[in-house]
C-alpha cells in the first residue's frame, strides 16, 4: 500500500464501512476516517472501534453540533426551510458542514483525496461534491459506492465477504439522523402505498396523551425560550424532539423529487423542526407586512431549493440570507402551541411588533375602521377587471371557450 492518504466521511454505517475496504483495496490508499457529530446520537466510541477494525490508520470524531445548530439550523428556521413545503432539510443542511470538516482534516493530514459513501442515485453526492470542490477544486473526490455502481443488496454481500460487521437495523433501512430530524428510506418503505410501520420511528411515539400547551418565545427569528425558560437552540430542539414526539408530532411522508430526476418516497421524523417552524411562520404572519410576507415566501422557497439541491456554497444563498436576516429584526414575540394527537397547532401569538390592530379588525361597535372608505377603494381596486369584462361584451373574441359571450355554432 502506498502512503498516500484519503479522508473518508465515516458514519459507521453500511456504505461508509464498505468504502474503507474499497479505498484500501482498489485505490491503494491509506484511509483516515472522520465522523462529524451533528447530533446523530450514535455511539461514537463504537464508530471509532469500527474504523480501527476496518483498518483505518486514524480516526477523528468532530463535534460540530453547536455550529450545525447555530449556523445551519438557525438560518433554516429564519428561512422557514422546507423543501417542497414538507421536508425540513435535516440531511441537506448537515452535508455542507460535514464536507467542510472533512476538507479541514484533509488539509491538515496532507491527504490527496477525500471520500464519501454516497450512491449515484441520491442528493447527498451532489451536496458533498459541490461543497468539497467549492472549498478546494484541486482535491480528488472518491465516491466508492457510486464508482462501483453498488446496490444495497450487493453492499451487504460485499460487507459480509470483507468481514464488515452489520446490525439488523442497518440491513433493513437506510437512515440518516441529526438533531434537526431523521430520514428513513429503503426496504418496504419503497412501496408508496405501504403505511410506514411504527418500528421505524425513534422519536415519534403514537400514544394518545392529554393535550399540552407550550409557549415558544422568539428573538429576531430565533427561538430562545420555552414556557419562559431560556434555553440554547440546541437544548430546545432536544427538548422539543422528546416533548412533541411524545404527542406523535413530526412524521412526514413525502413523495419527493430528487435532484437526479428520481421521485422517491421519503419518511422523516422531525418533531422539534415541525413545531418550531409552525410557530416561526405564524409569528412572521403577525409582524411582517403583506408585502414582506409575499416576497419572503418566494425567497424562502428559493433558499430551501438551494439547500436541497447542493448549493449551500453558492453566493446566492448568502445573498438570500442577507434579505432573510433583515426581515427577522421584528420577528420577536411569543407563540402559544397546543400539542395533541400528532398535531402542533398554533393557538395564540403576541408581539410588541405586532401589526394586528384589534380596533381595526373588530366586529364590535368600538371599531375605528371607516366602512365608507371601502366603497371607493373597491372601485379603484377592481377597475381594470370591470373594464376588461365590459370590453369583452362588446368585442367578438376569437378562439374556443375563452369568452363567455362567444356565439356558439
Ligand atoms: N431525501 C433526503 C435528502 O435528500 C434524505 C436523504 C437521507 N440520506 C440517507 N443516506 N438515508 O436530504
């Protein structure tokens, strides 16, 4: 074996375990493994041992939880980050950070290559490749599973042949977890008609327990306290994952459009993410103007699409973040949520920056809204529509079925 080195993003799962062997056997490289902790609650000592058993020359365990929560999840909350309106982007957000950490180790260890265990069918390869080459376009990226065109079944066989130890869970499903959520794929979930079995969930419990209320306080778009208890965003997410999860909140069953052109069925559990995002969106509705809200929705969608599609490092993401941050200055206040039977419902909200005026909205007799103003307003507001309709009554219109006054023949 040469003394050339590759740094592998190592989770200890099936794909990355197979990668260690492949880099050694086929590329004749010494392998350094690095596990980046984004809150996946794995047994990191086990992973270290596993790396050693597989013959890696060094292993790094990098705690990136704080950075992940503050720089990635925090931004996503402010951007109401949901891909296709459903997926809170947990995996997608972690990939660029993992890539960055792997590249740091590669520079420090003088490695000639970096490697990841992504298949050629998923989004993660796109995110890793773009992030890694944005950081250093000269480094070689090796993706063994993609290179060998491996399927999961074959990987399991390859792993057994190479004495790679596998757990039962690893064999049944492909999962990816971090503090913001957990993705579960493969196995029987591939049939979009099959209901996800209870056994796949680890945070969401389907127990019917009495409703609970929760007050989430935001400071400039970031949640800072629950029920008047100040806590770090990290502690809050951990707390809400358990709390909302115990009410059965957080399951997402999504027919998702991948970057590489495939539609897939994805199951996620993300109790804290869904609870916080619902609260944040509602507070924005109270404090931002309708113009800000309309435009921000476009920006939020674009932001989520960029993150999903592997463009964390594109300058546009930073440009959008600047706009998003500017809108968050007034997103301070409290949201009251009711947790019950799988739903996190907003039932109240208040803010010193609220644009809601009860004196205007009320149907009671003390309303200060002058109804007489409405008549003239509507006349101007609808003027073009009224003219267009008048015109179409006078002019014959060509084409079929476009005009209600068209003569039928
Ligand atoms: N579909 C999700 C995404 O693209 C989740 C991917 C989960 N990854 C995994 N290796 N199971 O972000």
